[in-house]
């Protein structure tokens, strides 16, 4: 379950993701990143959000892009054996 503190970190993560994508000429929707991370956490895959926020760009984007690509938005589960690098216990 996401906490108030988690939401603050998730918003910062979404801001960073949006900025990094923009630097590479791509788009990332802030609201989608926020909703995806909340969904992943609330459906059984808690994340080390503080570590994710402060990670190098490669590991950070691996998780953001992977979650976006492998999240089943009907079930809230990650598919295709994708495991975020900043997962705690999935």
C-alpha cells in the first residue's frame, strides 16, 4: 500500500522521468508514471522508491520504461517476467 511519503517520492520520480525522456527527445506522461508506480506497489511489488529516485539514469530508466511496457493495467501485475531493479519483494 502506498503511503503519503511514497506519493511524494513517486511525484519526484515522475518529474525526473519526464525530464530525462525530454532530454532524449521522447515524451513521458507525468500522470501515467505516477499511476503506474502506485499500481505496481499496490498490486504486490513494493519498490525502493528513494533508491530509484537517486539512481543513475540507466537503472532509473530501465525500471520506468520496463514498468510502463510490462504492466498489465487490468490486473496491476507485471508480466513477461519483468522485475524492476528497485523491487523489494515481488
